[in-house]
């Protein structure tokens, strides 16, 4: 099972599950913990090769959307969480798209920050260049270069530095596997049946997220369950750069989706068990 961390409020409160982006881990949500834990039970998952899941299934060389979805579902099953709200940032939004395809019944609603649903011409060119270099240059050189291209402004530096610092915990092999998966991002989203599986979702995007904002604007016109909140003077990693606005917007959205407490699917005994193993994020 993937490594995870929890913050527990009570058996009556709903769950929010957080999925980080490429190179990050649960620590990139450090700006969310304090406010979100006042309203929800929280679950932070480290995806394969990241954080506490660095040594999870090292023999697998290729990641598929179904495989990554099963990873998340396995954690939910292990904690007896039948259904939850989700928040994904950057490539974490692509994993959330995969979950929407393969296990939509587990999602109550979703927040997609810095979402990747389609690659623009610039993004495709950068990805192709990186593909030529990924096997011959240190991955951190590529990562730092891409981070600077994606978040070029001076006020993007804080969020850029956080991701770079956490990415140092990746291995070269892990980076390559996720880089290959990133190349499939534009093929995953079109597979979602938004008519059959209607799930409320809110995109939270920075107005300076020039690679990914355009496609998201187009999606919110087509998907009736989707809405968009744009944060001014903000780049790609909006949950760090403009965390106050991100938190307020996301929390309100999740609370608007809440169902009656009687339908929350976690037994009191399970909650007590989880509370004994409660962990905290290192911030």
C-alpha cells in the first residue's frame, strides 16, 4: 500500500483526499493542513516513487491510469473510506482524472488545481525536448529547467522552490517513469464520460498558468458539472502561491457538496483505530 498520512476530526466529518504533483509529495499541501482540518478528515497520499512511497513496487517500469487509480482505491479500502472529496494539484489532477474513469463511485467531488487536461503546443514541444534528454542528463537538471519555464516570475519562486526541494527525493528511474506517464496526460482526460459519471468539480487556476489555463477554460464550457475559479497574479502551483484564496475557495466548494452525516462511510471503531495511528505532516 502507498504511504499516507491522516488528520482526523471526527467520525461525522467527511474526508478530503489530497494528490500531489510530479516531484512533490504530501508535504506540498502544508499550506492546506491548518484550515482544512477544521472542517474535514484529511488523507494525504504519497504517489509511487514519491515521499514515503519511494520504494513502492520498484520493478514496474510503466505506469497506467488504471494502475494508479487502484493504488488510491487500495488506500481508501484500507481505511474503510467508501467515498471522499478529492484535491489534486498539477499531475495529481491527471491521477484524479484516471480515478474518475476507473473508480468514479469513490469520488464525491473534486478540486483540480493547476490542472492538466490537454497539452498546448508549447507544452508538447517542451515534453518532446525532455524526452530526448531524460535518459542522458540528471533528472534534477530537467526538473529545475521545466519548473522555471512553467513558473518563471519572481513571485512564483516560493512554490517553485518547494517542488524542487521535494523533487530531490525522487530517483532518476522514478522521474523517468512519471515523465512517461505525463506524456499520456492528453490521452486520459478525453476518456472521461462526464455525461454518465457526473461529478461536481472545481478548477482552481492561476491567471499566469499559461500552459494549462486555456484548455481548462474550454472544458468548463463543455462539462456541465465543472466550474472555474481563477486566482489573479498567480502561477501554476496555486495552493502554495495564493494558499489563502485557494483554501477559502476549496473549503467552501467541498462544504457545498456535503451530504447528510448519516451517509458518511466510516465506522466509529475504524475511526478510533485510525486516531491511534494519527500522523502529522512535516512542515
